[in-house]
C-alpha cells in the first residue's frame, strides 16, 4: 500500500521514512493529511481513485509514526461501518506500507474541500467534542465531486471500483 503524505504530516512522522525513489502514482494510492481542529491533531485519509475518505480525530504523534497499523485499522473500521468487504482495497494491510510524497494535485484539491467540509461540520456541531464522528465520516463519503464524474465515493466503491 502506498501512502502519499502531505508536508504537514511528514513533519510529524519524519521524511527519513520516505521510500526512495518515489514510486509512480497509482489509482490505488492513499493520501494522508494532518489537520488541526480545536488544537488537536486529526488525520484525513483519502483513496486516490474513489476519494473514499476517513477522518480520525485525536491522533497522537506516536499513532502517526505507527502509520501502517493506524491507516489499516481506520480504513477497515470505515469499510465495516459501510458494510463493505474488508478487501475492497486489496493493498490495505496486505503488504508493507510505502510512504511517499504526494503526486496528484487533483486529489490534494479534493482533500482541501473535504477538510473544509470537516471544519464546517465541526463548527456547526459546537466543536470536535460535540461532533458525531461516524456521521462526519459517512457524510464525507457521500460528497459528490466533479473530479469523479459527480459520483460520491461510496457509490464508486460499492459498485465495485477496482484498479486491479
């Protein structure tokens, strides 16, 4: 599994963990960004091809450094919540995690929009402590994007998207 990390996230987990040379971009890549809400670290994971997204609040630096375990656990948790097979994304947890820098500006732009959505939901809920995180995660996967032919990520995943 290739996890493409933003510069903000790499400052926490360390650039020395990056794979050299940088692997080519692939539709099965995952992107990760570090967000801050209410002075707390949050992680946003997004699948490149489908924009299937996972939001996790209150992550620690130690959690982030155990990147493979954390990302696998979060993705599988959200697949279970959506009642999707755990092998929906074949590479999740199947092999060693490869850390790389970001490669697709379109995915990063979509992630910025998703981060704005998170901010809006969190602010509307009265802060992170009052936010229904299951609702937030489910709503992120139902946002339509022109980058994916105006189809929500959950639809792309449920209809059997595959890059294999």
